C-alpha cells in the first residue's frame, strides 16, 4: 500500500494545523479558525456541486430522451444553471398572509443545514475527512432523518392544502424507507465490526464489499439504492412534490432563494446518498484491489484516491438519474407496499444471511 499512501491528504491537513498553531498559539482559537475554514470550503464545494449536478441532470435527461438539453447559454449550455440561479436571486420571495411566517422562513434553512451536516464524516480521499467519528454510520442515519422535520414544517406553515398533503406524504415515505436503508447499512457494519467510516473503507483493501460479501451484500446494495431514491424524494418516488397532483408539494408557496434552498438540499442529498453507497459498498476512496494480486493492485494505486471516490459517487448519481427518466411515478399505496411488503421483509431475511456469513467467515 506504499503508492496509496503517497496520495494521502493527511500531510496537508497536518501542515495547515501546524501553521495555524504556530501563528496563533491559542488552541481554542486555532480550532475555531479551522472550523470556519472548513465551513467556507464546504459551502463553496456544495455550491459548485449543485451547479454541476443541475447541469448533469438536464444533460442526462436529454440523453435519455434523445435530445440536446441546454445548448444556448455558455459552451454546450454549461452556464444555463448559472442563469437560473441569477433569476432566482432577483425573484421576490413571497410569504403567504395566512402562513406561520417564522416556521415558513425557518424550514428551508433546516432542510439545507441537515443535508450539510451529513457531509461531516464523509471520507473524500485518503486522509481527507472533516470528522472521523467513531459512530459515523449511526451519525449519518440519525442526522439525515432530521430533514423531514423541515419538510413537515414547510408544508404545515404554508397554510396550503397541497403543501400539507405533500409534507405528510414525504413524512410517511421517509420514515418508511429509512428502515430498509438502516438494515442495508447494518449488513456492512456486521461484516466490518465497526461504525467508523474510515474503518469500513480500510476493510476493503483486498476487495470492495459488493464483490467479496457474496449475494446478500449485492441485495443490500440494491435495496439501499432503491430506498435512498425514495428517501430523497426523487422520481419514481417523488410523490411529495407530484406536479400533476400537488402542484409542487411541500414547497408550492416558496419562491426566490427559499425555493432555491430546497433545490440545493435535493442535490446535496443526492450526492450524500451516492457517496454513502460508494463508501460502504464500493470502497470509497479505496482503489480496486483483488486479493493478493500485488502487480494489479499497485497499478490501481497510481490513480488518486479522490478520483476513485468521486468516480464511484458520480456513477451512482447517474444511475439514480437514470431511474428518474426510466420508471413512471408510483401511486402512494404502491410506494408503501413496496417498502412494507417487499423491501423490509427481504432486508430482515438478508440481515440473517449476512450475520451467518460473518460468523462462519465465508466472505473473501
């Protein structure tokens, strides 16, 4: 693993910490400064990411429908999303007279902040992680479930029946599909024996869990992708904002930058669930290694760890976008039947199989 260590960001982060400690002296001040720098960098990354994903979404949709997509503003339409952002910036933010104004204005911030908090334990590259928490998987599961509070708040405070219906649908949907997501993640926790994300990544040095965990892990991966698509309210599970029925669902009454914040949180959530899937099942930043094939493994180590992480993440993002333009929207009863009658029972039986594999040591 010598070549792999050459791409570690640990030396860079240590140098920044040493430089700040030498210039400031006070450890509390250093910690606050590092938090501010991390927050600014994360905000900048998420803004750029949302621009890129917005452009990618439109181009993937055009590809699926055999058309060009954005092609006027900027090279190949690359500045179309910037034009849309400028439009939203200058659009007046309206608040309905009969709404609960405090909760109405607070809801978009809760949705965005909870999405950003989930980014903390993500390992973007070797030695490049905001917070290597020893209960990383539990943290991700618990914080991501708080986003539904903002959605329910937005729907209720709007004083609009369509918004309220969309919020209630979203609450039922997220609470239901979180069970399957949790059980899918637990299957890898059982195999690795750790909740720390860095430990899960390092456990895949000799092969990604998707390949060395046999059929039960493949089943967990498929269930995770389906349930995650439902939890982030993307088609074919976008019943919370079904345009043909509910206008725009829980954000019907929002406009301007408050509406843009809901769009931003959707793209952040799309990236987060894809990054979790890439980290847990596909090794995260870990190169593709095969057992004791030293020559092949060293060749794979030449590819920087950050490219491995983002390559896997964007592959899963493409698959989720593919879902949107392939399958028709489900009805509410079909949505809940899929979870309670199929995904959840399969996940529970699958956990038993994974436990048996872990106890018997049958994984590679």
